[in-house]
């Protein structure tokens, strides 16, 4: 690691030179209330006119973070809790507002990835270099996207190029634990054909035995202009990895190879009075978990394999009945097929889901109405209405109050209903039903003090037929519907432009999940009870940037997990731009803390990653 240490010294010297530079420059606001988002209404709307609790992470924000994949990026986002934080492509789960990870819907360009095996998505499998922005809806979004009681994360990939001369970048880095990563992307346009291609490669030897990772990713997108007839857009993505967990405290370890293929082909037509889009999407996921009882074992004690293919046809149209009003009408048609070691034969689920939402402007008020009807072959029908409003205060800069109420639902994964092979002490529940909830949200965003942006959000979700684990008379665990759970909490965010070069930001959140029948707190499931995020960013006009991130999560874990989480973790990134090159250094777990939410999944010790990016 001599090369990395020399790079650290170089960047430190450059940073000191940048700090003593007295020239000033004006930075753009970190929070742009005029941002355009698409995930909340499935059509472009202004963020400040939206009644949902939405946060947007742009590509330039991602580039500043000490992160290698999507789970690491989301771990720095206020209101999102990621567990465990093990780095190097290790599986992770997401929680928003205290929701289970299976209740958070994750998509890429609208392609859903939640598995019918567990209901979850492993965000660590997705690279970040091809992301244009990430849109996160905190709280229920069933009236727009269907089964998404806890929230939505929609990754929007970079567009095809606009110039004949190709543009792109190449990044290479080295890190401790024999780790190296390389990524490359290129975009351009030839006549009416635009293109974007991307690939990345990650290899790590790990810091213990059976702790190695090999990850390969590729993505491509084409667009073809049909003049007045709109555009045809197609994309194709691939992620594959061989991931070993390292040795657990009981001496066992797991090999977890996975492969994901996904793509989309569609046609879009824009006019002055209406927009229309139709798209066919597919995702193929294969996940294998091999468990070995000791390091020397050559034959796994268990071998679990799950294959899943999702196909979806989406139709969406946007109309403008009045100058500032917005009407969105569409439908989703899903076909999901699952083959698993847990099943004696292949299972499938089909769904048809028309939806409509309307945004009405009336002076300082915005009114948002939504309605979706989901009909599934396995879990019946669901009607999801929503009503929201936004009031813009004229007397205070960039200030608005939002409120919403919605009927949301979350369908369980198929395997919980059809487990036919009793593996790992988990058995079936053929009577399991979808969860249903009323979700209430209230929020305030403002710049009531110059150079200070603040946001306060409170929420409550009353969940009927809530799903959690239970134990039968034979000692086997299964997933069971409980009468009612209540999730409630609050989140406060604050961003301060200290001066033209230095910014400070912080957030704090509290989540409480209670079984209303027993009046007891619901434990486990990768949900944080309290979380704190702190950040400090310095940037000067010599091209030097320093970002320091700190986060604290007190996980709502059972005592059996032996949590060691009552401490704050620190990460940092320094970078220096030199013409078309950017040198960077990432420092993970700066304080070298011993930390875990579950003793089986500890955070890695402090380590360094250094590299460069070349743009052309």
C-alpha cells in the first residue's frame, strides 16, 4: 500500500495549499428547491410542488462521496438506514422511516428489483458511476408505484450523448486488502443515434480468510430520434459477483455468487400539450448461498439457489388540462416467475395496475390527488388512494408546508406463502396476506435564516395485517400477519453555508415500531431506532475538495445479535482537480471503531483507497 500512502501525503500537501488560498468563489446551493423529479408522479414535476417527502442525490453529489456502490451512497443519505455496512459489494438492506427492507421498492429507470424470494433488494450489486441521479420517496408510494409501503428508491441512469465527439471518463483506484477497482464510460451521438456505455471491475482479497470479492458490471443505452414521432430508447445492464462473507464467529462462512441482468425498450413522444411513453422492462436475477461449516470444508452444508424473471409492460401519459395543472394516467402489467431450492416447482404471480394522479395549482396551494388499483393473482386486489397538499409561504424565502394522507399496501414475497422445503428452520404460511396501512405525513422546508436550509418531517403509519416472524409449536419460524403495528417518527435536517467555501450539514431521525396489540417494541429487521448524520464540506477555487462524513445508527436489534452500535463512524474523501484529472483519497472508518449491528457482520477496520479519474 505504499502507493496509496504516497497519494495521501500528496493530497494533504495540496489540501493545505488550497486552504490558505484567499480567493473566493460562489457555490451553488446544496438544496435546489427548483429541482425536477419524476419518481413521485411518474412525470417531471418541481420538487417544491410535491407533497411527498422526497430527496434527490445528483451525480455530482455522488462523486464527492467516499463510496464504491449504491448501498454505500444510500448509507450517507438522511432518512435511509443501511445495514450492515461491510463494503466491497457485501449484501446490505435498506430501511426508510423504520420500514422493513422488503417494504422499500428499489428500481433502476423504473425497472423493479424487489425479489419474490425475500422481498428485498441488495443495493450493493449496483455500481454508481453510471447514475445521473437518485430519487428517494420517504414513506408510502402505493398510489403511484404499487407495493411500496416503506418508500421508493429510483436510480435514474445517465443519458446518451449529444455530441459527435465522444465524452467519457476513466477511473482507477487501489485500496488496502489487495483491492483494486476500475471503471469506464463513454457517450456520444452519431446522426440521430445517441449512445452511452459503461463498465466497471472490482477485486478484493479481503482482510480475513474466505473474505474475497470479485465484481463485474456493464451498462449500455441507445436512443434514436424519430423527429416529430418521438424517440426510441433502449438500455441493458449486467451485474455479477462472487462474494465470500469471511468466517463467522461460529467458524462457518458463506459463498454468495449472484448475477443480475436487466433491460428496457421504450418509445417516448413529447408535445406541447401531452407526453406519452410505453416501455417493456425485464430483470433476471440469480442468487446462490452456499454455507460451509468450517474453513477447510470442500462441500457446502447447504446450497440455496433462487432464479427470478420479472417482465413488466408500462404505459404512461401526461396531460395538461390547464396551464399549470398536471394529469398522469397509466398502467403497469407484471409477470413474475420464481424458481428456488425452497420450492418443489416454479411459482408465478401476475398483476395489472392502472393508476391516475392529478396535481392542481390554486395560488400558493398545490393539491395532489392519486389513485391506483392493483389486482394480483396471489394476493387479491388493493385500492390505494392518496391526497396531499403543499402551501408556499410568500413572506419567507423558499418556504413551504406539505401534508399528505395515503392508503398504502405491501405484498409479501411468494416464498413466504409457498415454502415447500423446510430449510434453515423456516417454514411456510399459506394464509399470509398483504399488509395494509394508512400513512400520514407532515413536513416543513424553509430558508428562514439566510444561508441556512432546514427541513422537519413527521410521519405515522398504522399497519393492519403487519408481517413479522413467529415460531410454531415445532420450533420453526414463519412469517405471520399481526393485527396492527404502528410506525412513527420524525426527521430534522439542517444545512448551513458557513461561507463561500465551507458547508456544514446534519440530520437526526427517530423511529418507533410498536405492536399495538402487545404494546411492545418490534425488534430486528435492519431498522434503526435513532440515527444521526453529520457532514462538513470544504471546496476552493484551486480544485481541492474535502468531505468529512459521520453517522450514528442505534439499531433496533434483538439482544441475541449482540449489537455494538453505540458509537459514531467517520469517513472522509479528499480530491484535487488538475486539468482533466482528479486525484482522490478515501478513508473509511477513520477512527478505526469496532462496530456492528449484528456480531456476524462487523464493519471493516480503517482502510485507505486512492486513485484518479481522467475526463475527456
